């Protein structure tokens, strides 16, 4: 069977969906991955794994009707040319326009992988307005005929119902995020010395960057030996983004090192003691948290959808209220006052990552629900029934 996979960024096809693409290919299917941008490294990787690649233009941020119509028409032409048996789309615009295109070209079985509800469901974006109204209507049209809709956390389905994106009759399945490769992200010993707190994420206000900065400053005054780092990409055009020009002043005002974006976060996780994600952005289930857990790192994160789901508060990490720098600082002090706590919580986090969030288990759930795993189950261990929830 031919399967089209619609994405909004070529890099994500390998970084987030590479194992899933390979599993479907291994099951004997003909896979064509679709993205709006050229990425020679990604294209070579896909070619090496026998996976096709097509480019359909897309404006990834904002609403530009003419460009969005061009994306829809591009998807329709591709579907008519390739005649797939299944379409899988993830992230907002591929889901919206992929779902509409699937319906307009003959109702090809369509599956939506909702990796998060995004900015319009975050505190800064969850306000009434024309853009939000249009977005919700488009999203509803995109998933209206979806065979199944996969969500990553326990809150998304309710919020989608409340917003009118889905109705109670639609088939929504909760899965454990994108998963993490626990053979690539292996448990690492904690570095010697005082705790090193690492945040990984795009540089956006609603990812909690300023809360991390304020907490670091408060803790540094009491514990001068503590270290703090942020690893992430500057966001020049995002509504809540922090630009490259802002970074020198922030580094001057706060005791935090800003690290350049990287394609391999593992060395930075290994050099950290505690992972921090103080996000109040509407996450699905942050991959960064799963990677930190697999590395054997305790996690401090917020009591928000997605962020709280993989953490057992007080056992594998500490959950704090969102947008509360004082509570974040208190959580950091816990690890400075009890040096062995990072090790204990890190071991628990690693065990959860292996037992629940291993990418092979997650992908087996996905291909099973799509009926695509007939030839793949022999090489991928079956997942426990508890891993996927009908909601």
C-alpha cells in the first residue's frame, strides 16, 4: 500500500518520525514523505531508507489565504497522482489541508497525529478573535472525516471537544507522544559538582524562558556554584519569540549561558544534572522531556497539558505552577539542598521512559491502529494494552 505522510518541516520527518516511516516501510508499504522545504541531509536519509520525498509549498506560520490555497491544491494534485491507500498528517497545517484534500479527492483514509494544539490554545493565544475562529473552523474541516485522531495527552481531546474541533462520535486515541529512542538516548552518569540546570526549547516567552531566567537569578544569589543553561533556537518571527539580538542583553542580565542550536542534544543532556521545561505553551507531549528522562535526568516542569503527563511528581521530577518563577526557584533549590535527589529521580525517569515511552512501543501502537503492521509486528515488540487509550 502507498502511504503519504504530510509534514510541515523536512527535518521533522527524520527527527520525529524517522522510526515510524521505517516501520511502515518494513511492513512492506510504499512511503512518500511530504514537506514544504528542501533539506539535503533529510532527502538523502529518506532515499537511503527507500522512502520517497515530495515538496509541497507551505507558509508555516500565520494565515495567508493565497499561500494556504496553494498548499491545499498541491496536496490535491499529489493525492490524485500518487493514489495512496492511506494519508497520515501531523502538525496543524498538514492536518487541516491534508484532511480537506483527502476528502475532496475521494475520501482517502486519513489519520491525524495531533502533536499539540499550539499557540492559539496557550494563554497568550487563547483569546476570542477572528483568527482563532477561522483556525477552529479549518481544523474542524481538516479532521471531520479522519478515520482516527491521535493525541499525545489527556487534555487535548476535551479541549478539542469544547472548541468544536471534534465531536463525541469521532475516534480519538491517546498515545504516549512521539516516543524516544532509548537505545540512542542512554542513561548517563550525573556530572560531578553542583547541579547544572538545563532548559531545551525554542526561545519563546510561552516556553517559560523568562521564568527560567528569573529563577536562575534568585537561586544563583543563594548558591553561587549552581549553573544554568538554555539550549534552543531563536524565534525571530514567532508572536512570543526571542530574537538573536535579545540574547546578549539577557546573558548580561541573568546568570544563564545561552547555547547554540544543535542537531544532537545528547552531549548537553549528559552534562546536565536536572532538566527544566517551564513551558506554558500548549504542548502535546514535549520530546525534550522524554529525551531527558531517557538520559536519566530528573525533570522540573509545569502543571500544564503535555508537560505534566510523563512526570510522576516527587518521584521522577517536580511539577510547578506555570508562570511562577518563585515556585521554579524553590524546585531548583530542592536539588541543591539534597544532592542525591537528582540521581534518585533520574533513575525513576529512565525507567518510565523505557517502560512507557520507548519509540518502538509507541510506533507499534500507531501502525496497529492504522492497520499497517501486518508484516512489522515480528520485528517490533508488542506494546502493552495500557499504552493507548480510547478517549
